[in-house]
């Protein structure tokens, strides 16, 4: 399966991959969470549902538990229309979301704020309904969550992907949860990453045989290589400038120290000269007194 360029994404906490050992249940949890979260984010109540393609017969056939007088139900219809999803029951999705929300809160309480993955809606359904590998799906979730929303590319280790693909954003979270699961070997993970890279799910570039960079925003490995190259050159120049600035500052400090020492020496010389002058004055006065006598 080649990479699909989705315009609509599901955005969810990485820990949802840990919620169940069952693939279907995990993916349904992700779908319910994203639909209800989208609905809850609508600021205003929705009363006209005709624009979403729901007529009386559709509601009877597909949404037996729909309540027109319940504002949240109408918002859920709007969210389902946004995602182009058939709900298959409103209360089921609400209950699923409530269960998921509680799980997320408890997980975050134990481990702190979680990382989020943004995965194309079509890929989620391809994994649930069309045979796309759940293991590959989890690796994509891991890489995506580590890159995040703002960065164009990120250096990622195999170790970090191994933990993240199971829903644990770091080794410390994995150890805290202690799930007793078997992790992939480096070779196994490398083979799966190479496969996903060949299908254009992300671009990848290896620098100096050990630093691997990933990007879901840069379209080709060659473009990523150029981006990493520009970044390396920029930060190398920046470092040299800082080192040059540091060297300049060291010289200035030494010069200032010499100047201050010179000023102290000058003060000491003036003080000594003043003391000598005072001594001469005293001797002259004594001599004058003796002469007068």
C-alpha cells in the first residue's frame, strides 16, 4: 500500500495504543475519541442537521439512539460529517469517548503530559478494515508523535521508536508502566522502517552511519538530505561564531585585567610619591628649625 495524502487527520494521545491488546478495539477507541473531541470543540449548538445529509429515514436506520433535543448529539453529527464517517450509534461513541478520556487522564496522572500523533483518517480505517499492518501503523504513530507539529525533521533513535510504537513516549514511561511486552530488535525495526520509507510514508536520511533523521513534511529523502546539510552548516557556523565571540571576550577580559592592574600600580606609585614628598617636607622643616637655633 502506497502512502495516502490525507487532508483530514485524527489527532490523539500516544497512550491510546496501550489501552487494549486488541487491534480493532484500539482503533475504534481512537475514532470515537477524535469524533467526540471534535464535537465538544464546537462553540455553538447545532440545530439544523439537514446540511449534514441526515434525513428522517437515515436517522431511523443508522442513528436509532439520536436525540434531536440533545445539543451534543447534533454536534456529533456535525463532527461525523466533517470526518465523512458513518457513526453506527451516538451513545456508543459517547460512552467509548468517556472511557477513553478517563484512561488518558489516569495515564497522564502517572506519567505526565503525553505526546500526540496526527494520523490520516483514511490510514486509520485502512488499518481497521483493509488489512494495513497494525505494527506498521504503530511505527508511523511513533515517528509522527516524535516529530510533532512544528518541526520539519527530527533525529530519532531506534530505541525511542521501540517504546513509542507501543504507546510509551519514552523509556522512563515504559519502565514506569512495566507492560511486559517483547520489543522489536534493531534489525526487525530497521526492516519495517525501510519498508514504510519505500512506500513514501515519510522521508529518511542517515548521517555519519548512525544519526537517522525523519520527516513527514519533506517529500523525498534527497530533499531531507539537503535540509539536514543546511542545518548542519548553519549550526557549525553558529558554533564557530560563538567560539570566536568567546575568544574575543577572553582577550577583552585579559586586557581589562592588565588595565586595572596598571591603574592600581599607578595609584600605588602616586601614593608612594606623595609619601616621599611629605617625608622631604618634614626633613626640611627640621633643618630649618636647627638653622634658626
